[in-house]
C-alpha cells in the first residue's frame, strides 16, 4: 500500500490506489535470469564423432518410370494402358533393360493389398527389385474423407 505526501490536510495521510510495480519487476528479472541459466542445461548435447560419408548423391532420373494400378485393377505404365502379360517386355523397352532403375508404383486407394502385392510380385519376377511406393503427402489442409451416409430410421407408430 502506498502513501501520498502531497497536500496533507488535517494531518492524515491518504491512501494511494496506484500499483507499485517495483516488486513485480524484481520478480520478473529474477525469473528471467533463472530461465537464462536453466535453458542451456535442458538441451541435449551429446558429443558424437560422426564418420564422413563418401557416397555420391543419387541423381534423379529424367523420366521416372511410373507403374499405376487403377481402381479396376488394370495397369498403366506412365499414361499408357498395359496388359499384365506385357509388363516385363514393356518395362525392358522403357528402361533399356536396366533392371537397376527404380520403378515408382502407384495404386488407387480402392485397390486391395493383395492386388498390390501381386503387381509387386510381377515386378520382382520381371527382375525389377527397386520399387518405390508413391503416395500423397499429408499437409493437413485437405478435406476429411466423407463419411458413408447413415440410413434414416423409420418412425415408429
């Protein structure tokens, strides 16, 4: 509680309703110093001598090979439809018989896991072992999938 010394009438000192912020500032400064000292102690700093890698960065292919499994289980290589029997011959032609080239496999969301594995087995049997699965990145901005409509209940008489 503060006291005002101006205009003392009849010898009584009046009360001042202003907040004295000096103790508040002192507390804030002490807390600031405590956090400044404690912050470096809370970080993880493990000294590790990491080895140097001499691997050359992989270059991205100019024309990646995209194999798509559509919702009706048909295949497409790039934008061209492809019968399953011609998969190996068409891939050999597209990659120049380079079986070390990565094949990017895309599938419709409605395709069953078993069907996707069948296509991966076809690729493996054709000699293409480097397969990358392609998906969409979830940025959190897309709309949630629509829920299936719930049938309305019939009114009871």
